[in-house]
C-alpha cells in the first residue's frame, strides 16, 4: 500500500494571477490562474494519480473502481475537494447552497460548505464575510438598491487565520490573498455582486440573484469554531474544525513524527517547507505544494522534516 500522490488541475479566472507559480512552482496555464484543484474527483476537474499501481487513474474513477481504498464508503461521489486559490483581484460576492437545495436545483450536485486557511495575504488585507441585513426583505432591498457598503461585512485577515464558511454565508476573498480551501465536492456558486466587471468578450458576468437570495442565511450567523492545539511527537497538531462535512487540521512537523491511521483515509497538502514520508521501508519526498491521500488501513508512518501540512477527512 502506497500514498496516492495527485497531479493538480488548474483553472483560469478573471481574478487570478501568478502566485501559484511563484509560491509553489506549479506549471500554470496563464497569468490569470486563480485555482489549483489539488485533490479533486469533481467531473469539472478530476485529479490524476501520479504513482504506484493506480498511476494515470483519475480520482473519481479510483473512488468507483476501488472503494476498498476508502473504506467502502456509502457516498456515490468523493465528498471533498481541496483547492489553493490565488485572489490576485477581488472575487465576486457570492453564496453557496446546502445539500438539500443543490440536490433539487443543481441536478443532484452536493451543497457547498467550505473553509479557508490563509496561507498568505497582503498587509492589512480583508475579506467579505457575512452581511448586516436583519430580514430577507432588508437583504433584497439593499441588493436591489446596490447598498453594498451597508450590506456587506468586512473582516480583517492575516496569514495563519482559519475561517469556516457554511453554505448560506455571503462571502468573498479579496485582492492579495492566497488560501487553501477545503470544501464539499461542489462547483455551484451563486454570484450576488461582481463590481460590474466584464469578461474577456466585454460582457457583464452573470449574477444569480434569485437563487442567492433564496439560499442566504438571514440574519448572518458567525460559525463558532475554536482551534485546539496538541503537541505530538515532534509535531504540533491544530484542530480547526470537526463538522458533519469535514474535519480539518494543521500539522506543524519539526523533526521525526510518527502517526498511525487504520480506519480513515486522509487528504494531505504541504503548504510550507519540505520533508519525507516513510511507510513500510519506502520513503517519499514531500515538497511544498505536494498533495496526496493515504488510504484506509495505511497504518503507521513517519514524517521527517520541517513542514506545515493541512490534513482533512470526512
């Protein structure tokens, strides 16, 4: 049994830039590359296994053809999607549906609860997180009248911050932010406002106001999550969130740290530093920007180095 290393998929976006190349050395398609779909089984951009007996297989096919690697799950689709986002410009103000709404209105797609770990951001950066409307009527009125400064809440951010973003939360990453995002495997976004930007053909980008208003949580509710920190054998493990959709941790490894997992497959993204993973006498290099999955039954392994890793599971 081997870790499953994954080749990312890149997405060009009107708000993207070149940070994915500068920070991680990725071979990006253009200077407006906004998204790295690092661990994905979504049909709009499935990752490909790079090593071992499953090399060349997409993650969605592996999920279907070898469910034993994932503990024979009940879900039809791989439930998570890990991205790195380069917000070179402000993203659109947006909101995502929950599972029930998406199932009915988006052809069975999952809803989209997500979370963000701020890898880096410019000095004095902020983001849009929530709104000030007390009722749906007030929400509709302020959207229709374009009272964005009154409606939208802005929150200051800094590197190392973590935000849990439940479905129904109006939000937007803003200029100069580099984020690792863990989310449900969904590609459904309802734009509320896009600063009257035009696409490459000169057209205003589509908004989805009717659906956005339907799914927005009113009044806004801040998700309550308090990170928990544990010291573990040359590693500091920070638990950011444990929800019905996913659990997310950061492992700060300094030296040789031993771990053991039998019952759970785990998703790993190295966001800083470098090291190696040793399992059953085999050694695998871990560089900044490496993404991999360890299957169910993987057992004991050792990570040696000086690195920061975002780890997640359902």
